[in-house]
């Protein structure tokens, strides 16, 4: 399935065992980019921690935000 217009996605990985480490998250973000070439932001939620990945300059760059709440997160409305 191709999603040519998708730019941002948030995924809840709280129930995944084992929890994907940073390297595995980068691989997952890159795999999503194969099917969604327009993707620029991938966020993985693990309970109250958000692992954000931004695609710039042909690379994925990580950022970790602790003590966030997925239902109160306003990232989607700011973009």
C-alpha cells in the first residue's frame, strides 16, 4: 500500500515486547519511508515517553520527550 501524502505519524508501541531500542526505531522509521516517501516525522509512544524521529538532509534524527501524555499531545495540530 502506498501513502504518498502522509507526512506525520504517531504509533503507540507500549505493548510491544521487547520495546524497540533506538536503532530498531530508526529502522522502523526508514521502513515506513519506503511506503510513504513524503513522511518527515515519525513518533513512537512508549507509555508517557515520545520518541520523535525527523527526516532531514537524507537522515533520521531522534529526539526523546519524557513525561508527555499521548491524548494531550498537540504535535499534530502544530504541523
